[in-house]
């Protein structure tokens, strides 16, 4: 009796990487993220050289400028992306980022840092939505696409762990100015990899003004995407707490060494990576709604525990408790972020995907634009406990809103109607 061989092999993470176009795009993402991580470390040291004790204020302002660039630039890029070859757009963004990074070692004034950061992040606001929008066309099978989303999440997490370690190693043999050279090389390598592949064309004749608002209007019209807006706020609350206040909590509250800050950040990245590794298999059997809302509610639980911890005056258990809290924060954020691309793809027609991903990029970073200063300025003015309380309230309101906005009856692939059409008057 002849043996019947399956026509398709089971899809695993390595199988996705056998896809030539995706493999090169993923590698481009990884090398660009590594370069960005090196620039983050170098920028911190540059800010200290320029501002001394005010370096925290400089970095806080730079982060706010970064978020503002994302919020302002991404919708415009999403509108133009339908009229430009995707490869040209992504390569142009990489070359722009390389040129800006090349200028950073030569700045001598704080305002120059702010200008260059705006230009650098504006280019990132062009590259990232275009990269996200092309993946569903490169990987049309949902299982492949889900595993690609998981790999992208892992790439971000590994960058947060690998880049600081690499920067620390390089700083033992060179000054921090050379780290910007690594950033330039990363962006140039990313551009070369994008050039090496043929990307599916997605050109539309829709008016630019209509496309600039189409993605945002769809987010406010589709219940699942309205829920995603709230979920973005919950993730931003947790992420801002970790990014801004890890150093404050470890150095000032716990009185530990600078190396402990790295350990805390590694706990956050480790939690996120662990979930990103197992989530593709989970999503084969569990609805996106269950996973994403579960992640938002878990963020609220961690904030409640963190509030109890910050109220305590002392205790040997506080560092382990912080590491657990940061790891669970990372896991919860990954539960929300990893399935996001699936949700947008299934809620948006193909011709509107670039605009929808650009809207997600812009609107999610608008949440960060709120939570970054809330975490930093409120924590500095009123104390860490107040920052925990405020961000916890943001996460709670967001989780409740997302639960109410996302219809429980929706299951599996979400149906979507035609893209919202502009009327004769401005919306």
C-alpha cells in the first residue's frame, strides 16, 4: 500500500524563516533594532556629557519628541505609502536614519539632539508601518503570519537584552561615539537586505487626504479596533513604568547598584520573550480576544501588587518581588502586542492595511506620549507611589473599556466591511 505523504509540513518558527523574502525582511528588522539599541545607550551617555545632572530631563524630552514624531508622521506616511513602492519607502527610511545617526556624534548642543531625534524617529515612523503592512502579503497563511508576529516580538525583546550587553562590551575598547557608527551600519545593512527582495505592490488611487484619515477612522468605527485603542493604553502604562522608573526604583528605593537596573530590565524582556515563544501555539486554539484582554487584566493585577510593594519600607523580598513584577509586566504586554497584527489584518480590507497599521503605530504611541511624562514627571514631583497609582488607574480604565468595547460574541476571524469612505465634507 503506497504511503501518502502530506502535501504541507507543519508550520513552525524555523519553517517561517525558510521563506526567503520574509527571512531577509526579518533579518533587516533585527540588524536595524540592534543599531537602534546601540544608539539608545550612546544617546544616554551623550546626554550626560551635555547636561550632567539634567541628563534625565534631556532623555525624557527626547522620548517625548520621539513619541510626537510617531504620532504626527505615521498617518501622513500611511497616506503616501499606497502611492509609493514599498521597497523604495523602506530603503529611503533606512538611509535617512543612517544619515541622522552619522550626525549624532558631532552635536554639541542639546537642541541639536532634539532636532536629530525628531528626524530619526520620523524615518522610523515611515519604516515600521510599511514593514508591518507588507508582512500579511508576504505571508498570506494565517499560521505563518502568526509565527512571524511572534518572531517580531522576540526581536524587540532580544534587542532590549542584547544591545545593552553589546554596547557594554564595545565600551570597554572604544568611546561611546563609536556606538553611533554601529547604528549607521545597522541601518545600511537593513537597507541592503530590503533592496535584495521583491515586495508585493500595493498601489491605490485613493486621495492622499482620504488615506491619511482612513486608518484612524476605521479604528474608531470597528468595535475590535476601538478595544485595541484601549489595550494600547494599558500596555503603555506598564511599559512606561518599566522604561522610566526602573532606574528610580532600583537605585533610589532599593538602594542597589547600577547593574541591578540591567537585571530588572532583563526580567521584563525575559517575561515578554517567554510568552512570545509559546503564544503562536496558544493562538491556534484560543481566541485573540481572550489572550489580549487577559493580558490587559494581568497588567492591572501587577500594578496592584506594585502599589503594595512601594508602600513597604523595607524587606529582603522587595528585589525578587520587583523582578517578578517586571517579568509579568513583560508577559502581559506580549499577550496584548503579539496578536495585534492578526487583529488588524482580520479587521481591515487589504487595500487599507498600510493605513491601518500606520494608524495603530500613531495611536499607540499617542498613549506612550501620555504615560511617559506621567511616569517620569509625576514620579519625580510626588513620589514613585503616586506614579504607580496613576498608571495603575490608566491600566484599569483601559482594561475595563477594552472588555466592554470588544464584543464577546465575535470569534475567530473577524469579518470586516468595506473601508470607510470619505464624504464630501471633512470628517
